[in-house]
């Protein structure tokens, strides 16, 4: 599966392109602006682009009105097709957001129910009780997503709903040429729907990638044969920033050992979970870290640990964004991409990850661990890489049996000699590829 060796990049088109917060009904081809980022992403080295919802919606994209039409605030279907073609020309695959658990109140089938009530042929597309009432005064009660009644929950046990959604996915593949889907709130989706979607997309386009949004619990419920290929690793997301803020690297290493370690009880060995430092729902990495000098180290852990790394637009040059300030603060309009020293360092890590079999597929073994330092091993039969991080403001000499005399740092290209211990400069990260 191509995604196992990929580095993802996430964009929020409605935010990045500066679309109005409410759907104003005015057709404007804003999504073409994304094409201006293609060279930046190619230079950065990413190989897959994940776009949050782009189809016609009431407001933020997750409240869909029409799955078959690009949001008018972004442009036309042909605009989206041109965007996908552009990124494909730059060797970047495109994954869209599949919002299948719920729709917006403006969704055409729900509006039909509002108008015709019992007589609507779509009344069973939702979870409706005509003996109640909604807080909008519809004259009937319906289930919303987690109490958000602007998001009307779909009945995924209704074959007509499933057939409709799969037909929309077919359209997205045939008209736009997409390479996969990220499933919004996958933890809410009916497991049989996920199985049907996996079979359908696999038949439609071999190696079509499915990744689900999951928060807590056992990720094996959603990832595996006949299910999703991957899901979001929120456990390690929290561990990444929290272990640095508390200067307790035991936290992130414990999570990685629990998920991918050598023990028999390891939960996700062999699975490729989607890993991230931030996204459209959480405070940006540059804002959540208490020590700005830890920012490159955060990305060193991200690109060194097991999983599929995903960058969030703008964070590669360190823009801030606080969750407490609302969605707009996390999903800003940006005129153009920027390139800084941080971007340089991240690009080097992207290249190292993509070109290393061990970093893409290797197992995980803890070698050295203190509150401020960690050295862990990623290994396959063909390659062995040691990921070393020093989060302290002082140098640290790590004494351990490296199993080889010399190594090459995949980030800098410099040769490292293990004789007499390995000195880690303050605030440093290295990916040492051991020589045979």
C-alpha cells in the first residue's frame, strides 16, 4: 500500500482559501489557489495531500448539502478536477474527507423531509421521530451528531443511504481521480458500512486508501483486514507535546512501546497509524509547546516513530493557533507558503523518512530512556536506524551498544562514530543509519 511509505500534508480549503464562513451561494473559484502550493509541497517532499471537506455545505464543510457538487465558495467540479490533476503532476496523491456519519440541515434529502414529513421517501434516511420536535421547530425529532443538531445523523443501516454514498464515492474517483478518503468521526460509523466501503473502493480502484478519524479506545476495532487501512493516532499525538512540555519522555516512549514494542501483547504491531503534531481540530504545535526550541524535536519524534506522518498547513514554518480562539484561528487564510529554517529541518526529516525502509516499516525497540533523552531503534531485515533525541538545554552522552561502529545521520548526512559514547548536543535530534 502506497500510503505506508507516504508523508501526508493536510489543508483546509475553505479556511486556507479565505471562503466566507457561511455559504453565501456565490460561485467563486477559490480552490484553484491550492495549485500555487504544489511546488512547495513537492519541495517539502510530501507525497500525499489530505483535503478537509470540499463539497457543498451549510457552513464549515462537515455539514454537507450535496456530495456531488463542489462548494460554490470554492468553485466548480472542474476546478477540483484541475487541482487534483495538478498535484498528481507533482507526484502527490490526493485524499478527500468523507463525511458519512451526518449531513447538514441543508442536505437535499433532509429538506424534503422537512417539506413532506411522513410523505417524504427519504424519511428513513435519518433517525426521525414524528411524535417529537427539534430545537429548530421542525415538527419532528431527529438524532444529531453528539448533540449537535445542525449535523443530522444518517441512517447507515438503510441500504438506499449506503448505495447513495457509494455512488458519490464512485463519482469522486471517476470525475476527480482521488486516491483515498479520510473518514470523519469513523468511530461513529456502522462497522458494516466500513466493510462495504472497503470492498467497494478496493474493487473500484486498487490501493484506494481509507483512514479513519478515531480518538480513544482500541484502534483494532476500525483498522484491519476488511476494515480501514489506518486511523488517527491521538494517543501518540498527546504524548508528543505532553512529554516535551513535562520534560518526561517516558510518556511518549511508553505509548510507543505499548503500541509497537517487541512484547507479544503489543497492540498495533504491523499497522500504520496516521501520526500528527497538530491538525484542524487542535492547538497548533508552535502554540502548545512551552519551549519553542522543542519544536524541531517534536517533528523528530513524529518522523522517527512508527506510523504515517502528517503535516498541517503552515505548521512547517511554525505559525501559531489556539483552539480556545475557535476554528478560524486553527484554519486561517494564507496568501502563500513560507520557507524558514524550521521548514528546512522538517524537509530533511521528510526525505529521511520516505527514503528509509526502517523508518517506514521497522519495528520499535527502546534503547536509552531518561526524562530528557531517548534513543530508540527502528529496524527491518535490510536496515537499522537509531532515533536519538535530547530535549535538554545541556549536552548528553549516551552509552549503549549500538551494534555498529559508525552510522550516517539521515537528516544531515554527517557520519557518526559510536566509539566512547554518543554525544547528543542540546535540543538535538538524529536519525542514525547504522553501517553494516
